[in-house]
C-alpha cells in the first residue's frame, strides 16, 4: 500500500472563468438543459417525499449538494479532456434511460424513475464532453449514482447475512453479561419483550449513506493516493458492522429498561443518527491515526538512516 500524502483538496479547482465558460456551453444547448430540468424537478421532489425522509435515503440531500459541487470542480478537466461523442451511443443511452424514467414515473417506482434520470444526465454530459472526459473524471458521476435508491428487496438480500451476524453478536454479548435474552430465528427475546431482527437491525440501511459520505471524504482528501483510498474504503463495512452492533445493543437495552414504546419511538431514530455520526467519526479517526503512524514511521526511518 502506498503511503498517504498529506491531506489536501483537489489539486486543481475550477476557476470562475471556467465555470462561466461551462454555463455558456450549457446555455448553448438550452433545449437539452430545459428538458433535463423538466424531468429532474419532479423526481427530486418525489425523492424528498418518499426516500430522503427515511433512514435509508437520509444521505440524499448531502450527496446532491456535494455532487453538484464536485461537478463544478471538474469543469477544467472536462474541457481539457473533451472528445467528440458518438451519436449512436447517445441514442442508445436515451433509448434505455427515457423508457425507464417514464415507466418508473407512471407506476410510482422511484428507483426506476431515478435510474432513468441518472441515465439521461450521463447522456447529456457525454454529449457535451465525450467518453474520454467522463472516463478520466468518473468519480462525481459515480458519486451522484448514490442518489438512485436501491429497491428494498435488494437491501434486504444483501444485508440479511450481516443482520444475522450482528444480532448474533449482540444477543450473545448481552447474555454473557447476565441479561435474560435469547434469539430464535428473526426474533429476539429480552425479558417479557420481543423484537424482530429486521426492525432492530434496520440501521444496516445506513451503510448506503455511510459509504456515500465516506467516499466523498476519501476522494477529497486522498484522491492522489488510490491504494490508500482503497484501504479506507475497505474499512467502511467493518465500521458499519461495529456501529450497528452498538445500535442493536442500545435498542435492546432501551427495550429492557424503558419498554418497547420508548425503544421504538424518538430514541430509535436518535440512536440511528448518533451511530451514523459515530461511524463517520471512526472513518475520520482511522484516517488520522494511519497518517500519524506513517509520519512517525518516516521520521524514525529518517533518523535511522
């Protein structure tokens, strides 16, 4: 693993002149921009009502704001790497994206609607700058992909083994401490109460938001060191597991001491927010610790030379 360089923002930020040039370039295609806005505004409003108000989509406004900011930062790179687009590929992209959007909009499938809108955005940027520019400046576009909410069944399928592991660790740990707790299948029994594993472990949904926000931090701070960035990315899943083990223990203890109504009320949501912040703090802390250890290693190596 390459050593991480000192923390820094992007090497080259966009200048006001570059942004103005970009706006003029977009305004030259105003029917395209207007059409995209007509599609985007209702979808963003729908995301706000159906997804961003829930835990699984709480990261949406953050990703939207920071993603748009990232796009402004890569304007000079997009202009520098611009290449002629293929009209065949543009047609193909729109032929896939627009029906997805229309179907999702008509039948209230927000995941398909957002995916279709995302495809239209990619097609527009490809039309303006070509494939080479998008390939060399791919991260903001991948990052904005986190605005597409995954269907619930996808989350359930991929997090089911993690939920099982987390509930197992939490119940075994509390049992070892003398609590009257047991687990049978998807149900946890604590004294006279019972909790469904799916509800108690719903915090695993926050792994999507944690991944998105962590990737933004890693990109901004360590874009130049891709091996170190991969190391930090690999830490996201263990951190999410640790945070959610703590969360389920908190919910179980709240149920045991204060009752089910308290545990499933305001404190349930509060525990999720606090643990999300804790998980982010762990990412930042691991990064700071690794950089400090590396600087100490370099200092000791220099003294021993």
